[in-house]
C-alpha cells in the first residue's frame, strides 16, 4: 500500500470504482431488487397482528416536511457508494454478506413483530411525491427502520474507505451530512417515528462495527487493506 500514499485520493477512488465493474453493476441492483422482494412479501404477509408504534416528543418537534423527500429516496444512491469503492472481490463479498445480515435481521423482526407508524392527519394527495411513496411503501415494517440502519451502515463504511484513501476532511463531513439528512428525512416524511429511528441506529451501528472489526482482522491476516 505504499504506492497509494503517493497517489491522489481521487485517483485511488477512480481506480477502485473500475475494479470488478461488471460484478458491482449487476450485484448492487440485484441485491436491492431481492431486498425489495423480501421486504414487500413480509409487509403483505406478517405472522402476527400489527403494532402501532408510539409517538415521542421528538416526533412532535419535527413537523411534516415534503421537501425532505429527495433526501429520503437518495438512500438508494448512498448505499451503492461503499461497494463501488471496494477494489477486491473478497472485500465485496464480505461487505455484501454484512449488509445482507443487517437487512435479514430487520426483516426477521418485521415478520414476527409487524409494526406500523400512526396514521397522520395529512392530505397526502396535496404532495404527489410523498403520496406515491405512501402508496408504494405502506406504513408497515416500521421498527427498526431499515432505511436508517442501512444509511448508518453505509455511512460508517464510507467514512472508513475515505480515510483509507486519504480523502480530505470535507469529503468525510459531506458523507456524514448526507447520512444525517437521510436519517432526518425518515421522520420529516412521516415514514417512521423516533422509536423506529433509534432502533435502526442501533442495528446499523452494531452491524457496521462488527463488519468493520472483522474486515480489519482479515486485512491484517492477509496483509491487504492496511490504512
């Protein structure tokens, strides 16, 4: 990795992005497609009656903000960035398994303890973008918020990779601002309540910590990927 210390960070990123381009180009959308298939199946066929999640003071503080919709849907771009920046097939497989484990943990909870957000007194027809989201993604599968869990998981991995590339501090700050914006949007669009968000943060944080710890141990054993 000595040569990488003398290569500009943006060139390292560009080089990593073109590695295994076909695998990334097919694998990432395939993974997202499979996830959505399982997500909507669990949404429509829960094992038990649905529990409505409680509102907290944080939900009362954050009002409905339809302009947060672009941030909400930007998650699907955001979660595609970490795998795009991985240069080795082994890292890609490990990352994919860790993200899959995070999603499966959430789906397991959704199936055996189905939850939903409380009905909001809002005329969704006045906000076409949000209305479309509500029709496609119903109020179920609330706790934990996988939107939040996968955002934090991706944010922690992106921070790790940007540090590896020696990227400037502003890039890591932009990463965290984007991540926080996505988390905030789940409340501002009324897709989740605060309890869902906190659970998503715990799930995503724990999964990222475990996967990064395993990643660091594997890197030491193989001599690859030392920061």
